[in-house]
């Protein structure tokens, strides 16, 4: 399994979504924009970086039509999602022109696990996977 660090509020929008201001429905961020391509397809842990992005909630609402709705934890794993494709361009409202869109599906929140982040899409450490497996087994 892989892991990727993403700044808040983007990480929370991938895992739990926000409220569409037009419909009131939950809307998930369905792409992650990167300047580099990936051939990886499969599950990836979403690590919320220690530092949040500088974007304000009102700017997200204005630009994307989405109101934030969840607590935004920092410095740990908050969930997992599947990377199902990597394309350029993509029709998502979340797509940033000129970037590669990691197309995301099946977000699953996990109990927060404090963990140090790093750059890139990388292999998840065995110690972290063991902690997550332990939490999943305890919840079952």
C-alpha cells in the first residue's frame, strides 16, 4: 500500500467531503492534482500534513461551491482512497489546469493515526500499516 501527504482542507475533502452549497449534498474531492504523473493504481493512505494550506474556507466556498464540514486534523493518517487513474485534463471541478489528476474513488475514513509525513507517493511503512490494521481489527 502507498501513502501520500496532502495539506488540509484538501485531505478532508477527499475523505469526508464538503457540503455542496447548491444541493446540500455531500461532495467529495475526486481528484488530487500533482505536477507529476503516476502509474500506480490501488489503495493509498491519505496523510494530512502537519501544516494546512493557506486557503480560507470562504475561498473554497466561492471557488468550488463547497462548504467545509469536518474537523481537519493535522500530522497523521485520516483515511484511505483508491487511485483509479492518472489523466490530464480532467472534467472535475477540483482539477487544476496543467496538472496531472490522480483520479480517486472509494474514500474510507480511518481513526486518526499520528504519523510524520514526507514528499511523494511512497510505500507505507510496515509499522504504520500494523497500527492501522490493529485499529481496524479493534473496531470490527
